[in-house]
């Protein structure tokens, strides 16, 4: 099942609005075929795995199948995977988690059992549910799946007191960030990050893989750049840039100047007040964004965390210590008087990347 999860991970961010699913065929304790759902409308993981087995000359009837999500039992853009499994003669199927869709949950497993297939459900269930966390968000809300990325020193600082932050992490960690960008539909920052860092917010991978996306650049701010302002986003990719602002700013001369450049300016709040939930819902409804990566710094990140709008948090930790109480902290602005008031997360993965450490966290259930 861990190999099936590894297959699914290759498709993360590329299958919307479908979940990323992986499958493997096992014979005599060895993985002999693999498959994954690569894109919406393409073959599901089970069908891809069965096709891979046939290509390799493997008899599916002599194998067990492991799949991260319950096989579908209905006609959609592709035929039901349950029928394909039966037709191939597979006798044992191990399923990571049930399909969360209430209209089909359990139907695929029940269909196979009723026809003599041995089915086991719940193997590495939490890990498999985490793999489809984006799908769960899309099904249960009107907003995108939101990821937060921050890089910090060991003492929790994201910049020196001067604002200097290049570079906290090493080259390998920075490449991973660009890979995250290439799997999302939009990269989000706040106005302070836009003004201080003049970011490009595009994935810079060399060579660029075939699956890489070119995400939109999104700035959430009530203070729009004035007419004639110079910025990387405005000079290099204005038609791929969105400013989310309040109603007053969206009707200002600065907004008109941005629109003349091809920039989209959208109102997501009353005059002088921005709405995070409206901003995210707007990105999904108006820009077809299913996955958004927030790189907006600790202030925006904390606001999203407090509003329970962060679904996955990538924290890159560098083996560096500033030791300066005036350096910019990872998060600030809350007044917690006891540990019971702390925002709680759960660690789902840790990985060494070069000299740095990547800690992946999710909301605590």
C-alpha cells in the first residue's frame, strides 16, 4: 500500500477535480505492476495498473491488487473499475480508504465481495485519506485546497531584522518549492510580501517536466500598486496575475491602471476589509483554481490557520540560528496565555532535503 501511495503522490495536483489514486499488483510478495490516475478523464489507477500488468506479461488473476481508494462502481468519464477488476480475474483486493462520496461509498467493495472477490478495507487508512484530502475539500466546500509554505531558521525566523531572507534554505529545498508551485493552480501572497520581495511566483524548473503547470500569481491586499508602479508580476506576467482587494480599492484609479495592463482585479470584501473565505471562493469560482499555494509570509499564513483554511503546511527548516529577537518571526500577533490556546497541527511527514528539513503538517482532527 505504501508503494500504491507513492504512485498516487506522483499525480498530486494534476487530477482535479478527481482524487490522486495509486494501485499496484503484487505476486509472491513482489510488486509486479503499477498504475496511477494521471489526469481527469484519463484511465483510473486500477485500469492503468491492469494495463501495465498486461504490457509486462503479468497475469492479473495470479496477483492481489492494492489500491489507495475504493474502486469506482459507476460509469463516469471512464468505465467502472470494479468491472475491469472482475474481468481480469483478480481474486484479492486491498483498499486504503472508502470512497468519501456518500452516493458510492462502500458500493465498489460490496460489488466485488458479492462476486467472490476477497476485499480488505482500511489498510493505511489515514495516509490514504490524507492523499485525497484535496478531493475531500473540493467535494465539501466551495473553496480550493490550500497549502501553506514557509521557510525558517531553527529559532523560527523567516528574515533578518532588515528584512533580508535570501536564502534561508539551500538549493535543493528551493527546487522543491518550485515543484510545489508547478503542481498548483495559483500562488498566493499578501501585499506586504508583494511590496517587500517583488516576487515572480512562477515555477522555475530546469528542465521543466511535462506535467508542470504555470500557476496564476495572486496578491491579496487592500493597497493596490499605484499607476506606473514597477513590479516583476506587472512587467512579466500581467495577464496571469490577480489582485484580490476590497470593494473600494477595486473601483479605484489604481485598479483601472492594473486592468489596462491585463491584470484581473477582483473585490473580495467590503470597503477597508478583506474576506479570506471570499478570496478563496473567488479563486475557485472565477479562476477555476482547485489548489492554491500560499507563500505570503507569517502574517497571512497565521490568518489562514486561525480561520481553519490551511489544509496542508510545508515547513522548511534550515540548520541556521539568527538569535536575534528583532528578526522576523515565523508567526506573530496572537496573545496566548496558556498552551491550551495554541493552534494544533499534526505531523504527517518529515524529510531531509539537502541540509534542510521539510516537515509536513495538517490540521489536527
